[in-house]
C-alpha cells in the first residue's frame, strides 16, 4: 500500500513539473514576439491526454495605437495590453479653501473618479472665538480610470497654485504574466486532482490527493487575489492631493535672474517684511487694546502707591533727622 501511495504522489509531482515547464515555455515564446499572454489555452475540463502543449496563438492589433490589443489562445480571447500602474502626488496652495474643495468634487464627476480616502480640517475654536490665525488643510486619495489619468493631472491647476506634482509609472506586465501562468497551472492541476480523486480506491490515496488539493486551492485563492488587486490598481490610477490654505500664494520666480533683479527682489522682500511687521503690530494693539488699558491703569496705580509710600518714608526720615539735630543742640547747651 505504501509503495502504491508513493507511486501516486510521484505521478502527481511529474505532472506538475510538466505543466509548469510547458507553461513557462509558452509564456517565453509569446513575450519574445512582443506580446503578453494572460492565460493558457485549453478547457479546464480537458483530460491529461487531450491537453495540447502546442496551442495555436492568434493575435490582434489595436488599430488606433498599433500595439497588441488581444490574442486568441485556444479559442479564448485574452487581453494583451501592458499592465501599468500610474500614481501621482500633488501639493496645492489655495486662498479660497472651500472653493478648492468643492472643485475637487467637480473633477471627480467630470472624470468618473471616486475618493478612496479623505481628510479635511475645519476651523478651530480659537479661530472662531479668539480670532487666532488658523489655516486649513485637505488630503484626498482619488482613484480615476486609467484613460482619464493624464486629463485629471493636467487639470489640477483649477484647484489652486500647484507647488509640485510627482508621478510614477510601474510596469508589472512581467509579474502579471508570471502570476497568471502559475494560476493557470494550479487550476489545471486542480482539475486533474479532482479526476484522480474520483478514481481513488483507498483511503490513503484519497487523503494524499486531498492534502495536495487543499494546497493547490490555497495557492489559487492567493494568486487570484493578487491579480484582482493588480487589476484594480491598473484600471484605476491613484492620485493623492494635498491642499493647504495660505494667506498668499507662492510666487513662481524664474531661475535665471540678473544681479539687479536679485537686488530688487531682496529690497521688495525687505519692504514687505517691514510693512507686514507694522501691520501685525497695529492689529495686535487694536485687538489687545482693552488689555493694554487695564494694564496701564494697574501700572499707574502701582506707581502712585509707590510714590506715596516713598514720600512718607522721606518725610519720616526728615522728622527723625530733625529730632536728632534738636537733641544734639540741647546736649551742647
């Protein structure tokens, strides 16, 4: 019985190696021809004898771009487009914070996008009741269809002053093909294990096959989840917006500046700082005028009390000195 069980396991391993090697050779041939194959041909119900390792490949080309569009693999049409993940991060300044946030939702509707995460700060208690300066910020993680990615990133200037925008492109075509090929191999192995399970004649055979079947199904679920995650990132690009409320927008100064232009910029900054200082000083005096009046009254009262106390002390010293002089005169007489 043990020899028979060992023979079954050996047959299973040999079939896995054959299907894996055949799938790798087929993917390599498709990739070298400038195309990408997402799956093997062949019906899942096909038996081991009827599985054709030399399936015919028929390619179609996108008439607009001239790039490979799809492929007919064993009668199944497969998407041959490259798997590319686009991401972008933009820092934006705005004076009209509420208006910029409202325009974000306008862009979502225009480009059929949606918000994955968002964070928006409001006015604080100190801003509302004490008049303290408080600037708000907003952060949005937006998912936009891949075909609208460029249009959306090119329209961000409607939200405010775009300080910076960083974009990245991650081509995962090779990883996607490899994962898809592994998934197809496991699915073929699953079908064959199920067929072998129906023909099993002993409990030991059934247990060995079911153990391997459990591992194969776990791998299928894991790889399927990975492919779905990639498809989601490929089909919907990610754009992160960081919008900050400012008092003044940053002026974009050209890099090439003459000597006198630099002097002019320096003088302008100096006068702006002086004007800002006196402006803030005047605002401080006006806002805190009641406090200043109270402090002035308290200081005046303290000074008055101090002067009176000093005057009394001086008068007392004079009296004592006069008494001492009188005693000296009496003693001399």
